[in-house]
C-alpha cells in the first residue's frame, strides 16, 4: 500500500462514463483519504471547475465528446501551468496518449485501470505537484521582492498573475503577454526577465507600432552596407543586441506580413539574416511578445500568420484590467500618490476614505496608466494635504476636458464642458472656503440654496467631503 499523501488542492476526475468516473474517485478517496476528489463528466464542466478553483491534479479521459481530453489538457495548462495532468486511454490510443505527454501531461494510464498502477501514478503525480508548488512559492517571494511595489494588489486576479510570472520565469519558452492598453504588460515582461536565467543579460524592448513598416525589418534584424538607399554603413539589429538576453516585441499584432515571415524564421531556426545579407547568424535570445489585440480575429482576417501565432503562444499570460481587481485600486492609488509627492518634492498627501471609494467605483478604461495620470493631476492641483472626493472629481473633469480638446467637438458640447469645468472649480473652492456649509456657500455666491444643491447633485459633488473634522 502507498502511504497517504496530503493534497494542497482538490483532485478532478473527468470521464463521460459516469459510473467509471465515480468508481475511480472512490478508489482514490479510499487510498488517499486526505485528498478532496471531485468528478466531472465533460471537458466544459472540467474547465468551469478549474476556473472556480485551483486544482492539484487532473485525471482525464482522452476520448470524450465535445472537448476532448487532448484539448482539455491544453486549455487546463494554459489556465494553470502548475496543474499536474494524468491521461486515461484505451489500448488503441496509446500513441495519442504519448503525444499528450509531449504537450505537458505528466503520465497516462490505460483502461481497464490497474488499481496499484493508479495509486502509484496518482501518488507520484501529487508529489510532483507539491515540489512544483514549493518551488513556485519561493519564486513568488522573489516576484514580491523584485517588483512588489509595481505589481500592487492582493486580489485573486493579481495573485494569479504573480503565480503565472513565477511559473513562466523558470523556463526559456516564448511567452505571449495579453492584456488591454495600460495594464502593465511591459512590467510583466521585465519581471519575467529579471526572475529567469537571463536576468544578467540584456533586455531589449521594441515598440513595434512606433517604427515605420519600411524600417522595422532593419531595426529588428540589422542591415549590411548598401542594402538600401541611405544604408551607408552596416547596422546590428535589435535581436543581436539582445543576444544571450531577452527581447520584448511590444504590440506584436501590428507588425507587417513581411516581417512576420522573417520573425517566424528566428523562432524556428534561432537565426537572423540582416537586410541585404546572403548569410544568417545564430542568435540566442528569449522572445517575449505583448498585444492588446484579438490575434485570433486578426488570423481570421488574414492579418496575422497562424503559424507565427502558435510559435509565439507557447506560454501565455493574461494581465487583468483594473475593473477586474477593483479591490486593489485604493492600494495602487495610495502608493502612486506617495511616489508622485516625492517626485514633486511636496508634502505627502493622503486620500480620504470617500475619495478612495470614488476611485474604486470607476471603470478605468485606460487601466493603471489612467489611474496614475489622475493621481498626478490630484497631487498637482489639490492644495490640501487631504484629498477628498470633490478634489478627485475636479481632477477627473480636467482629464475629460483635456481629452475632449484633443478632438474637434460640436460647439454646444465644448461650451458645456468648459462651463462644467468652471462651475466645478468654483463650487469646490467655495465649499472649501465654507468648510462644506451649503447655506453659507449659497449666501456668499448669491445663488439660492436650492439651486446650489441642484448644481452639486448634477456635478456629483458632496458638501460633506469639505467639512473640517
């Protein structure tokens, strides 16, 4: 008998044959009573369970209707690289099971299941998971030490992100970093590089959309003298500059088809050919790529090579938008407010509870970048050491006005924005002077109290926020 092995997470058994799955779960529970074993009967049900909770071990049938075991393996490991997967297969599909091992499965068992083999493989699989979990725990500590102040937050989404960074940093595979604009994809890339084996090597960032299509190939791969008009001397490309280090191809979805073809060669062969050169040169570089685009849609529209996509998407990290981790917003805002005040050389300011609640209630389409910009405006324009909700709204309206000024707006809309900005600024200064006393503010302004209250409601300004404690 194999000794009991405690499980750090639940075990998931997946098989469309309900009686078989239930019997397998009973065997595991009898041998490993400390394990929590759950059963699902389809790939879709299994993925839903994996989305709800981290699991230690997945034991899945290979042949199932709908999502096959092979596809479940791929999707499950994309969600959690730490997951250990054991495949179940009939004798006729052993070759397929062996192929699954190459895709990341830990082991496979043939049906009908031999009880002792089941216990042996499951026990070893759990031991593997525990070793990986301990290694990951140490790496996560390194993530916190290396970039904790920037990867701020303890929300489930941020814990998953730090876990993913620690996991992919241990390998040298290509990583596709996906997320909306302003979420911090470059920071994630730098964290991966700093925690990996190439930490002491160069880190080169290429902002693909910022380089004209006609120059991008030369920038990436270099060129020889006379390769084109103006090439009066040879140039070393950014890939060679990143040799023995890491290169980040930022916004990879924007590169032209001609460069996609040459990039595929780098990924396949590990060599670059400068523009105009007859020979290629070997390069040792880890490639990280980031995008805020739907690359699958770009492939369908024939704007992005499918083979390049699969070469880039060996490992994938999703950087969550701010709206998916609103509980982190108060910590992020407070941290950057302290940083900005130090940069400006002004007295440290604090955000009131009402101001923090207001910040957490917004949707933040520009994500962390938008939040940091608003914090900068608050630090510059708020005269008080304590920033109230009204000050946040004032700084925010200035941002809206600035964004509106970047485009040609209809006259009435532009006029309304300017008047609202003036009114907001006037009322904020008025209430600050009166300490939030609406009646006194109405008297000083010459506006009826009822009318002033309507203005406050329309602009979302709360008089209590200005009361002196």
